[in-house]
């Protein structure tokens, strides 16, 4: 494959954009080489500026669950755009998407729309602090909740990739209110509650982390967190930016039968446009401005184009009774195939999967938290990534990322992927 134009474009981009990208993990820093510039996409495929074609396992980091340029979503955006793109007033569509989201997800009465997952998590924590009148939060090492200050502490994903545990610019004052816990370790969480009695406003967690690879929660871990929160007057925030509308209609709350007090959304809920949202019980959500004292706002929040894309996406997911089982079957098929060929080639690996989230770790031991995720062999991953790319398979350029399966993938695509991984495994 030739990457002439991509390389040229990257040189140009670097002159005017820091690192040539608008989000760090796009830059291929942890795998080496230059990023490829995408020109267009359709269904399960990406086409780059040099006219190379790829099967896409990133899918815009999650949103394109039905494939790229999905026609009903594209048409909804086009029709809406003709009528004006922003008014700064309420619109009927915002109520319609809110009603639909509330009907699909358990335990939520009200939802507020914002412009990104970062905003959703940041606002959810402010709301939890305002509601409980406490300052501290617990987050888990390796979980990513966007780039707002309180979360940039052992935050997985791009940050782990670059080995920066903390970002300059986050003040000590902010960092001291974020307590770090180990995922899947309930005793560790209990000890934090004991040391900080009546001070913890919220636990924020990715119920199925996807930002240190995919990490399945151990049986009863989430329900034990629920119980701890209830005992301590602490709110449980599920960051479902990745899992929401992906693992099930009602996300991880539905899949694991555990109630969150506030749930955060992003990615799928925007159908590929910039959307985030946070939702919860009425008494909590009514604490938000203009009803309550906790301030939160946004000039383009609930933007008509974004709402049109998101609404159409949710309608599609809501009306297809088989969608989540179909996604799971495809991902399980891929898992089985990769497991077989990596085993046959005597590679040390672990595959983690929940529903349509899957990650391959180059370590033979169980991967259940950030520490164990870090044991993966990054040199093997780099080679794996670049060899797959040469074969037209685009996985995330970091060992700490989950692959997102889209319904647009055919079994031929999956077979080609498994066959390619077999060939690549022979070179590792
Ligand atoms: C992507 C992601 C975010 C941040 O969303 P942005 O839209 O990138 O701001 C937050 N939490 C989780 C779990 C995510 O995967």
C-alpha cells in the first residue's frame, strides 16, 4: 500500500495543528509511523486519500454501530440542514429524542444533551457534587471519562499510551478530590470509603471499561459498588459513553441489572455527530439549572443536526429487535476465529469481549484491570497493527483500545480478518 498523499497531508497538518491531529490517539504515536488520512467511508469500510480500502474496526471509536454513512441517518441530517442549523431556542426534536432515550434506558426519567462525552461526565460529576454537597469522587485507574481536569488521573487510553499519568495544567487542588481505585477490586473501594467518611459525592466508572482494552467487570463487582453507594449516601455514575446503546438498548444498566444514579452518554447516541448526554432520576436531574442550583449550559447543545442524527440512530436501534444479539454473534465469531489462529501460532494472548466490544492483549495472563492491561507486549502489538494495516484492516493504533464491531461487517469481512490475523501471527 502507498501512503503518499496521507504522508504529505500529515506534513501540512503539522504546520498548523499541534501534532497534526485534533485528538492525540489519532497520531499513531504509540505504534510509530504516520496516521492515514481518510477521505470517505461507507458501511464497514474506510477509504484513504491514497485510495486504499480498509475494513474498519474503530468505527469513529464507537458511534458508527450501523456502519459509515448509514443512509437513514445521513438523510435525516440533510433534511434537517435545509431548515437551518442552529436557533438557540428549544426545538420539538429535543423532546422527541429525550422521550425515546428515556424509554430505551432503565432508571432514567430525564436527560440533558451536551456536545461530547467529556462534557457529559464533567457535568454529571458537578451535579453529583451539588446534589450530595460533597467534594470527593472515586474513579478507577485506566478508566477514561473525557479530558476534563478531575479525570486526568490514571486515565487510560491516549494517556496510558503516552505514559503520562497526569497532565500538566491539572492543579493539585483538583487532583486531591479524585480518589483512585483499582477496577474489579471491591475491597480497595471499601477502604477509600472508610478513609473518607461522608466525603464521597460519587463513584464514576465505565461499567465495562473500553479505554484500557475491554475489561469485563467481575460478577457482583458493579452490584457491590451499588450497595456501597447506598450505604454511604454516594451517587453511582455509570459512564456509558462507550457502552450506552451498544451493549444493549439500556446499555450496561440493562445488561448487568445494576441501577446507576446518573448515566453518561456519547458516541452512539449522536449517530456520528458531536453529542453527549447525561441522565438520571427526576429528583437528581431537577437539581440542574434552570430548575435547580447546579449550573450547566451550551450554545450548541441539542443542536438540530446533532439531534436529527442521534434520533434517527436511536430509532433504528430501537426498532430492530435483533440488532444487539446480531452484533454479539458477529463479535463472538471474530473472537473464536482470532482465538483459534493465535493459539495455532503459539502466540501469548488474552482476548476480552463483552457484547460487541473486544480487545486482543498480547499477554497470556488474565487482563482484569489497568495493571494487568499494562503487561501486554507493546512491541508485538505494534507489529500486529502495522501488518494488519498493510492487509487493509484498520484497528485502533494503541494496545489500550477496544475494537468496535459494526453491524455493517459481513461474515466475509470477518473471515478475511481472521485469515489475515493468521498470516500476521506467523510473522510475530
Ligand atoms: C470517548 C469517551 C469519553 C469522552 O467522550 P468525548 O466525546 O471524546 O469527549 C468519555 N467516557 C468514555 C467511557 C469514553 O469512551
